[in-house]
C-alpha cells in the first residue's frame, strides 16, 4: 500500500454560515461561526491527522462547546512500511445534539466538510460507522440516515425501520462530496469569509451611528422650533392682556425661574 499524496484541502480558520430555513430558503434562520482546527499527532509508528470543526450560533449563549471531528491514521512497521491507513469520519460520536440547531442542514454541511477533508487520502479505509438508537428519534431518523447515505456510505441495518446498523467497508475515494446545501444550487446555506462578515458589521454599525446622529440633529431642531413656538405663545398672551396683568405675569415668571 502506497502512502497517499496530501492535497491542499485546508479550510480557513474562521467562517460564517448564514442558514435559511430548509423548507423556505428565503426565510433567514440562524448564523454560525465555524472554527476549523487541524492537528497532527505521532505516537510511535502511528501518525494521526485530525480535523475539528467547532460551531457556535452567533448571538446566542452556547454551552458546552459543540464540534464535529474526524481522524486519519497511518500505522507503519519498524521498516517504515505502511501497515494500515484508516479514517474515522465520526471519532466515535457525531450529531447535532442541541435541538434548536436541528433540521436545517447544519449537520449535513459539517459532515460534508469532514468528507471533503477525508478524500485527500483516497486509499484509506473508512472505519465502519455504527448507527445507534439514541439519534434515531422520529424527527431525526430520516435526516441522520440521509446525511450518511448521501456521501456514499452503505449500511447493513438491524431492523426494517433502519434505526440501527453498521456501515460497510469502503475506500475514501468512494466518498461523495455534496453541493446541494448551497443556496445557489437550491439549498439554504451561504458561506461568508470572516473578514467580509466583520467588514459588513462595521459598515452596518457606521450606518446606524450616522442614523442616530441624524435623529439627534432632528430632535434638536424640533426642540428649537418648539422653544420658539412657546416663546411666541407667551409673548402673544402678554400682548393680549392689560399692562397691569402683564406685570403680574412677569413677576410670577421671575419667581418660577429665580433659582433656575
């Protein structure tokens, strides 16, 4: 078995996902900050490449930290010959466990990025994925199975409802990269570069600041006009009263504003 040539498949460290509702792609749903971390680890004759995709909903408090993770492992003998090459697409656990984040292809997008990363080692054996009952709920069963089968995984199921089972052996080269999630392809997800996103926020902030300043100027202008109107009203009252009454009003006003 020959060692695969690594391709440049690294993602930007930070990205923003703007997600719209799956059944109504024109209606905005949520935005997520995606952080992609790559690690390498060597233990004896074993070399590991690890990808972790952390995701956090923008504008919401989120705890604990949520992520998708995968690992590529090469094991060599003492003569530096490859004995095995495998990829775990789930690192033993995978899923969107936060109910508020389910249903709009976030998990499918994250898993698709894992698959994209994994395909740089086409000769690697994909570790079997075990489907358990925990995420085979009525509202999640179909989505979960589609996420896996959509990228080319085939399963031997334990029951007629396809709730539990195990994926068959396959090479990473047989994995399928999807693009149906893209809004431009009829999907509901748009990726934004983090720099572009921050620049948009800055522009929006500056626009709101200008709007507030214009409103302040408008309020000051209205206050000045109101003061002029009030002044003219008082003068009109004084002109319409006798001089004696006017002097009484003036004394009264002086008493009011004496200590102001």
